[in-house]
């Protein structure tokens, strides 16, 4: 080997360990395109409205909860957690909470069951006058709450109400649909069910019509009857809708206000507060007794309860849908 073939040490370059390591160039953030700007512009009204009528009132309500706030009685007085402690020992609040849960349970469970059954009947492809029946279902929902309360006051009247007349005809005594606590809750729940079951039925119907017919045909070829098709095809496909309806029913049911007040409870929820709900009690404390701080605490408690029940409804609805697929 010749000496020329041997590389010279001076020509061999070793990379220093202290040399900087090459880094990948950072990606430049692309400028916002024109259509993105238009998209942000059209979406911005929602955030503006939510900020003005949603987030700011929530933060202000939380702030007011720590004060003895009387809009007509001078400057607010900071009292810390005194309103929260008073709420914990307030018997009227716990009674309103029991009444609210009672009315909510009696109204929501039958309402969802009835709405799902009626939607199944309306989804029948052989049903005639489909538009007529769907229109009829919306009539209770667009009827004035005051008119509904007047009609149901007559239906549940003690002496001459049609319900008590039917009960007498069956051989039983009249029921006090106003003074009796459970009976009054049934009357309020019946009013709520009559107003909202048609609307919920149309929601379920719209979801049922989106289910592919091939699933029912495959189930029929496998020998599944109508009940098995409903259990193993319809219910799993309605999982998201059931969860949504249960959550919305919880939010609406725990905020019931107009029906018990107009039916006979008034501002205080009746003589023995049998009609008092959380929203009625909040309205009474905040606007009738001018205790805005205590009313804010009741609103915070309602929010926590609604979130907890909504999460529970979500878990139950997912479990029902999962069981339907087994």
C-alpha cells in the first residue's frame, strides 16, 4: 500500500462532543385563512351571549353568596360561609328538595316511558295520517301554562272535578288533590307529563327514523320478534338520545316552577308548603324576602344537584344501552 493511500491525520476531522445538535426547524404557524376568520366571526355571537348571560351571572351569583345582600337595605355585608351553614340546617329547603325530587320522579319516569312507546307506534310504516298525529302531539307543548293550570284545577277539583267524580263512580272517596302532599305531586306531575310527552315522543321518533332498516330486516331473518327487535336493535341505537333526554328531563324537572305556583301553591308553595320546589323557594327568598345572598346559595345548591343527577343519568343510560346489546 502506498503512503498516498493512507489518509493524513490532519485531514481526519472528529466531531466535537460540545457541538450543538441539529434541531428540527419549528413549524411556522400558518396565518389564519379568510374562511377561518369568517367562521370565527359567525361563531362569536354564541360566546358573547354566553359570556354576558351565562358565565358572568354565574360568577356574580357565586360572589353574592358570601354576602348579606339586600338590594333595598343598603350596602352588602360580607358574612363568609354563613349562608351555606344556614342552608344546611334550613328545614324549608330540605322540604323543597324532597318535593322537587318527588315531582321529578313521578313526572320524568312515566313521561320517558310513554314517549318512547308512542314514538314506537308512530314509527310504524303502516300507520296512516302520520302528519296529523305528529301535529296533535305538539298541541300540549304550545298551550299556555296558565291555561293548562286552569284546566287541571278543574279536572282535579275536590267536589266537582272529573277525576274525583270517576273515583266516586268506582266506589272510592274523594281525594284532596291540593291538601294531600302525594296527591298534589301526582297532579303536578300529570300536568307536566301532558305538556311534554308529545315533544319527547317526536324527539324519539326522529332518532328511530335514522336507524337503518337493514338492522330490523337482519333481526327478522334471524327470527327476532317485535319485542326482541325493540330491545336489541332500537334501544341500543337510541343510546345517545336516551341519555340526552334523561339529562334534559333532569334539568327541567329539578327546575319546575310555573306548574306548582299556578296550580295552587302560590309564592310560598301552599299552606303546608306541599308545592314548594327549589325554584319556588329560591324565588321566595331572593325576591319576596329580599335575601339575594341566600337565594344565590340556593341556586348554587341546585346547580350542584343537577350536575350530580345528570352524571348519574348518563351512567344509567349508558348501562341500559350496553345491556341492550348483550
